[in-house]
C-alpha cells in the first residue's frame, strides 16, 4: 500500500463520518415525517454539506503525486473534519419533544455556518503553504480563486449571523452555484493523469 492509498483511505473514513450523519439525519426525518415537517433550508444546507464532503474527497485525487507527511495530512484533514462536524451539528433532532425543523435550523445555523467558514479559510491557508501547494487546486489566476473563496466566506458569515429566511435561501443558492461552478472548472484538471 502506498502512502497516498493510506491517506486516501484515512481521509475517506473522516469524510464518511460527515456523509453518514447527513444520510442518518435524512432517514430520521423520513421516519418522523408524521410529526416533523421538513424545512427546505435545512434540507438544502445538509445537501450542501454532503456535496462539499464528496467534492473534497474527490479533490484528494490531486494529491496522488505529492510526497505525503503527517503535517501535510493534518492540513488536508482540517477542512474535512470541519465538514464532518458541521454535518453532525446540522442533523435534525427527531425526538418526540423536538421543536419544529425550521426552529432547529435557525437555532443551529450560526454553529453550522461558522464551521463551514473554516472550509474556505483552511483551503485558502493551504494554498499558501509549501507542501500543501500541490494539493490545493488553483487555476492559473490565484487572485480570482482567492476572491471567490473570500466571497464564499462572506456568504457563510451572513448566513451565520442572519435569521432571515430569504437571506438564507439566497445564500444557499450562491453557495451551491459557487461549489458546482468550482467543480465544473476543476473537473478537467482532475481528469489529467487519471489511470
């Protein structure tokens, strides 16, 4: 087993924790659908955390030719751990005396979006550290990519501070467009050198 294979398996376990939380939360909501009515913002944000988790795991392929060390692994694992924790915090309580899902969403959103703020911050820091430079996917225009990451960070801050349903809906649309657009641009780079 190569070092990259070991890192990939370890990282898949970390990301699997978040993915399993999102899926378990959805399953709990399906079972409790008679008592708790789903809330579209909660479903959209948990789907976004799921998408980011899978996207980040997929992006690890860029590290296949990197000389892996433990500090490098910790740097790459940081955003994954933040995503896994955000998935856990965003999970809906479906117990008998649980408040409505809408109330839970706005109660948990400051913590969830604060954790998601760590994702672009840590990725931005990783893009400037030597050793991690090869793992962080950046098109030739680093300034534009950094500006997009800062915009995403600003959206997370707005969502963490706001209790307005329209602000959250618009913010989630912007986050989804940014994440899907980033992966669309990154796809060809990931395909280069694929086995």
